[in-house]
C-alpha cells in the first residue's frame, strides 16, 4: 500500500528514493534536498536522518578527493615550467 502524505499527492518514500538516486550520481545537494523534503513529510521515519548523515559524509569525501586531485594538477603544472 502506498502511503501518501495527507493533503498532498506526495509520497515520502518515493522522494527519499529519488534522493538516493541523486546521491548515487554524485548530485549531493539535490539528494540532500530530497531527503530533507521527505523528512518534513514523514518526520517519524528513522531511516531518513541516517541517509542524510551518509550523504553528507559522501559529499565530504568527494570534496576532499576533488581538492586533492585539483591541487595535484596545478602543482605538477607549475613544477614543469
């Protein structure tokens, strides 16, 4: 049975699953937005806060890796000159 939020056509589970898809694609902000929206619609859901924490950790790891990669790109370029 599909659990709709009263007074809306929104389904919290569908929204948080879409958030999972966005996070899986590396679109962390969009995923976090969907998680927060799903949590607002279903505040008693214990899974969504865990997903928010996981997404934030994944985003931080991605940012660290990107920063390291770009810093290597620019330092090696300046060393070759």
